[in-house]
C-alpha cells in the first residue's frame, strides 16, 4: 500500500529537519564557535577553542556582555588537582561567570591543558623542550592528546602559559571591540590561583617593542603589560603546585606592594592552612619596603577575607549559602573598579609586534616574535621556579 501524499510530505519534512540538524552539528564542529543559549535565562555564552604558543588546543567559554556596560573583563581560573583533576565548570564557577555577566562584565574561562576538554595537541606541541619529557613523546605516531594524569610534578608550572594564551584571546576580543583588555580582573581558585599570581608577576616583565631594534641595539619598550591588570581575587590560593612549594610570597609582594595591584586573599574561616597563608601574604604585601624611606602601604583593596563558619576551599567557597559571590561583586569588585577608573581602550594587534621579557640585571629576552599571536613560554627560572 503506497503512503498518501500527505504522509509522504510529512516524512520528507521530518527527514529535512534531521538533515538540517546533522548539517548544523557538522558546522559547529568545523567552526567551533557555536552560541549556546539557556532558554531559562537571558545570558548567552560561546564555547570557543584557542591555541597556546606550544600547540595545545584549549577549550574556553566566553560570556559576552552588552557593550559599554562595564569597561573591563574577567578571567576565571579553575582549581587543578593532581588526583581529582578539575575543569572550568566545577562547583560554582559557571554561576559566578553568569553573575559577573549580569553585572556587566564580559567573562572568559577555560580548561587548563590536560584537564576537562583541553586535551588535543598538534605535532608542534612535542617540539617544545618542556614537552619532550612527557609520557608519549617517544611514541610513533606522536599522540594527538594529553592528560594531566601523565604530567610529572615539575611540569605543572608550565600551565601558566595557558593563561598567557587566554590573555592573547582576550586581546583579540579587544580588537573586535567585545572587551577592553586594558582592564583585566583575574579570579582564581586553589592551584589555579597560584598560576594566576605567577602569571601576574610575569606580566610586569613583559613589554612591547615600540620599534624594531637595530643589530646589537636595545629595543625601545612600551610600559609593562601588567598595567592592564585591574585586580586579583584568589579563592584559597595554594602555596604549592603538585606538592611543590613555589615563591608565592615573592610574587604577591611584587604584584601587590611594588606594582600596587589590588588583591583579595579569600579563605574559609575554618580552613587553617588557607587562613595562615592569606594573612601572611597580606602582611608581606603591606610590610614596608626595605631600606631608607620605606613605609607601610595602606593598599585599601588588598587584604584577606574570611568566609565565616566553613572549612571549604577553592571554588567550593562559591556555594550560594556562603555569600562569597555577593561579596566579590558588591563589596569588592565594583568598588575596586570604580576607584581604579577605566584605562582607555587601545587596539592590540599583538601579531604585529615584538615583545620582550625584561628582568633586572639581564638583557631583554624575546617573548613573542612578529607574526605570532601568543607569547612564548614564561621563563620559569626567572620566576624562581625550578624544573
């Protein structure tokens, strides 16, 4: 029995919908820039991949905000755990991103390399000296993915380069007039906060060459890139990465006291270890500089913040009942940004310029060549980190 004309039209219509869905799914896979919309909310967000200087494809989520509402942007850094892993959607991070977006801040968050969905690498990845010691470097064909479970403890500081790639991503968004990356707030949890503080300290040693230097000549450099950083908010900042102790006090002093970047060290009041570190970092940042003329810094918006009656740590502090999110937005971030004022938007075009790392008692080291979009590896030895 032949189906009726009406039935044939219905089947054709349903088949067309199915093909359309397949086409759209395929298009998303190619473009890797779909706009997801939660119909229960008004916020939009985009899942966006971006690459590091050494060939890792990181997966990020961008929460755009209406142009002009807040002349700043926020970078969220998730906690990392050697045993349990971690990702950019754990605990209350998505909700914090949405709350910041509602407040008018565009937000970018991502999975660190080897974590969450950031596991794909190109052949270029295996060419970098710091990656050649990883498991898989001797295999043929070379693996196309990595996993943090295979990272030796000494490798974890290199994840700071993922933050450098995220800043380069925001600089491209800046040039598209979607954010103003001259006003960047960094919020990190646990060991993600440790990497964030390390990156901040490095940014005060990265400078753009205003003119191509002649042979043997020192380059003429712009102001440090750290000038773009408006504030840091650290949720249970860790003194270690993969159980290796790092010079977080030196970085905090350089960023908070010497460069006067506002920083909040947030911790659960019953978390003794985080409490001790937060109070000691606050004291170190506000301690007078050594030598004649040194005086105690007031630094109004740098200090510690106890979240009462909890021993939770990291992004777990974002549980709604604790009120941490409200404190970040209303009590801390908005007043900090109001006092700072807005640094004027400027076109970045990072691929057009040469950048250098500049450290005391050292000749400038190339950080990024002309034509590259992302800075090369942060010189960890200069940051006090051994491999």
